């Protein structure tokens, strides 16, 4: 073996050029990876916000459109700061005509719940009455929760306004994504 | 062991080859990068399409409050802002509502036989340039 004749290895210069190119490529690949992760997260957040907005509007549309009475007093528009739109709404259930009950949509944090309520007086628990009924002493009825279910998530704000035509504006946010959607509903039985 | 002398290494990768392969890789990665703006655009367009269909539905509900005779044939509004407030997220959604009389074959007609077609078109500006995006909802109403 003649070690001094070995010319097969890499020179320092070659190694440095190789490492530089390799690091540059790794940097590009890493930045693409980071971009794709960010893009994935924003896409997922937006998809979830849009999906929840759609679910919320569909559920509300179904209940308000069929309802025979809107128990919540709503402002005519959302422009009067002295009469702002409420964040919850109670409507009479229009799908079960045999049963006098109400559907309440309310926010719990960023979750929207759909609660089914029945009203009755203390001494007559089997007789269902209107939400605004009064007994002979002028007392309001008590309410019983029949069901209480989560309908939508990631809701920052939900507003209801309008008299015959009820407008719902939902603001959702997940991560850095904010999605605002709206629709109007005409109650066919109001 | 003497044969080692003759094996002069000529099988390595030359600079030209490295440059070519890096260029090919760079072109490929660049092509990959183009996918992200398109992905974001598609996602935004889907969000706007969802909003637009609810805005169109809101207009149909508004017309549902009117009777058959109150809905007059013609263009009810053309390119109206879905919300006239410039701060509103719905300001850039433009709405055109037209009402047409229909005959018994459900084609456009000039005489009123008790059929009307309402179409609501919502347009909104695209996210990354290109053509206006459009969604349309159509319904028919009859005289009762």
C-alpha cells in the first residue's frame, strides 16, 4: 500500500461544496414542508368553520321556518346599538303539532346548543302551556328540559334580528381563520 | 494488490451532472410550490360559494314573504350589494334577481298563466384573480 498515492478521496473543497448544496436543498424542502403544514392547518380550520356555519344555519332554518311563534323579541335590524340583536332565540317547535314545546338555541362559550323545552305550572305538571302563560296568581310557568344537544362549535358570535324575515349572522373562528356567514328565514307558519 | 494503481476513479458524479440534477429538482420543487396558492384559492372559493348560496337563499326567503302578485316580472335588482355597509363581509357579494313569466311548458312567456320563475345570481370577486365567481339559485312560484 502506498498511502501517499491515494487520490480517490474527496478534497475538503468538494466536501464543502457538497454540504452547501445539500444544506440548501434541505432548506428548500424544509420550507416547503413547513408551508404545507401551515396550509393544511389553515385548510382544516377553514373547512371546519365553514362546515359548522353550514350546520348551524341549516338547523336554525329548519326550526325557524316551521315555527308557529318566535318567543324571543328580536330587534328589526342590527344597526341600533341601543337595541342589539340577541345571541339566543326561543321558537315554538313547529314540527311536532301534537306537543306544545319550544326550541332554544343558545351559546355556551363557543358551542351552540339546541335545547327542547316544555313549560307547565307547578301544580299541573302534565298540562303544557305557552312560555308566556300565567297562572291565576300571575306566576310564570316552570320549564323542563327535554333534550339539550350540541349543534355547532367554534362560534364567536351569533345574532338574530328581523321581524317577519329573521336574519341570522354567524361568526366562527378556528385558529387564525374567521368565517362569517348569514342567511334570512321566513317563518311559513308565523 | 498492484492492480490498485490502474483503477483511476472516473465513475464519480461530475459538476455538470450535479448542476443538472439540482436544476431538475429545483424545477420540480418550484412546481410543487405553485400548488399552495391554488389550494388556498380553492379553499377560499369554496368558503365564498357557501356564503353566496346562503345569500341567494336569503333573497328567496325575502321574496317568499310576498304574494304571487307582489313579485313583478323583470329585473328586481342588478348587481346590488348583498349588504350595503362597506365594512360588511358581504359587501363584495353582488346580487341580481330576475323574475320571469313561464308558460305551461315552463319556458319563458309574456302572458301570465300563474307561473313565475325567480332566479337569484350572486357574484363575488375571485381570490387570486381570474374570472368572477358565480352561483345561482332558481325557484318557481305559482298563483294560489
